[in-house]
C-alpha cells in the first residue's frame, strides 16, 4: 500500500457516504495501451501497433483538436504518485475518490482509448470488446464498489447489439455507453438494434458528451476554441433527444431508458416545449408518435449533475428540476477531469434537503436496480 496523507473532512459538511452516494461518471484509463493486449487477437493487436486508432475526426493526427484546460483534461492532483495517467491506478482511485468522498457505487465510463467511432468498423468492435474485458480484469473484479459500462462500437449497430447480449446478465455492468456525437442522428433506425438489445437486457443507454462523428460540432464548420467545444456538449445532446423522440424510438421500445451525461440539463424543458408545439402542428408527418414529446422525454430520459447549470436565481434551477422530475437526476463527479465536482459541495443550497438523497444516490439505485 502507498503512503498517503489521509483526507481531511470539509468543516461543516458531512461525508457524502451518509447519503448513499452513487457517482455515475468516472473515467478510467490504462497505464499503457499494452493493458489491452490480452483481450485483442494477434490480428487486431498488430493493427493497433501498425496503424493506431483512426477515429472519424478532422484533427486526430498529432495534437488534439483543442487544447484542454489541463493535461489529459484532468485535475492536477489526479496523477498517481506511483506513475501513470489520471484514473489509471486502482489503489489511488480508491483513495482519492471512493474512500475520500464515501462513494458507495461508482460507474466507469471509459472514453479513451475505447475504439468507439473508429473508421475501421471491425477494429472498433474488437477494441470495444477488449475495453469491456479490461474493465472486468483491471477494475470490476477487484473493486466491488465499481460498475462498468458496456462500451459498444455504435457505428456498427449489429456488432453493438452482439456485445450487449454477450454482457447481459453480468452484474458488473449497469449500462450501455454511447457518445453524443454519432455519424447520424441517434434516433435513425440504423441504431435501433442497439436499443432493442439494451431494452431486452434491462440496461439504460447512456449518451456521454463528445465522440467522433466525422462532422464539425457546429452547423458551419470547426470552431476556434475549446470553450466552444465544451459548450457544444449540451447542443449535441439536444439533437439526440429530438432525434430519439421524432424517430419514434421510445414508441418502438417502451422499456428503453436513456441517460444524458456531462451535457447539462437546463435546456431540456425548452426543447420539450418546442417539440410539443411543432408536434401539434406537424403530427401528420410523424403518425408513429402517439404521445406528446414532453411526455416521452419525462418518462424515458435521465440527466446527470456534472456540469449543472446554476442560474443567478436559485428558484429557476428548482423549477427546471421540478419539470424534469426529481427522480430523474443523478449525481456525477466526472473524475478525474479538471471540472470534477466535489459531492460535498456540488449541489446548490437551493436544492431542497428532501431531494438531495435521491440525487446523490437513490435515483441511480432505482434506475440501475442496484
């Protein structure tokens, strides 16, 4: 065991463990790409060594498309003392996150490298499978407080459905992971095999902000600044919610549950109101929609707290949460990233005390069936 200084409780703030804390957004990384070698065939390991990963993105060669606020977009104190990248060392993650903040359950969302969105669909499927095996071997079987997300090669829906069915029934996994920027709007029928398999398995589908669609995040080309990219996380999920509703995904799969992670949520009521208005006028175009879009959104969509909009008037945030539904809001820390939310301070004082336990853990417990 490493020699570390024990964390000091924040004065006046009880440990989050007393709230049954469930963190739905933790981003593990490998110490080295070689950690995936046991889970890749010789063919795909040689492919990875020779060609690397080639996501659908305009700026993947060399430097990232935008400079991050910190190296690897991570907290300065998240680099393990024994070496490696942030969130690559299980012991340090236990100490800095799970133990320090009293996390009862933490959900892993592997972002990079994951193989999702790779231009080579067969390699994408192989890499996603390897990442899921890596989660089991390096994290989930060693730490009972952690749950995994089933990483799927979402641009190959059939392969994605096969990966979901392969993991169905494994209590180590609690959701299916997709990104908010897909090559086509995610309600398109080509993605339906993913939702069918997830609904069959009783697993929510989580859309995490970001991804490799091959398209610029704006409707006019690549933006100039990182601040534009992180602000677009919200608009990317807006588009996906609209697509899921209008294409009739929730009508076709009534048991499907969708989680929006790291994209804010204050925009959700206004999107639903606009959809309701247009549906009343244009419903003849979409006869497969039998219910108000807002009803479908409030029944099928959950949101996470990081990042959470904090308007100047706290009552406005309460109104937004009331509309979405207090039981639809999940706590997320985004560890180990620079915009990490400390659970002891993340929720504004305007959030009613009786609602906090649900946000901190009760809602996720019900959603995941933990």
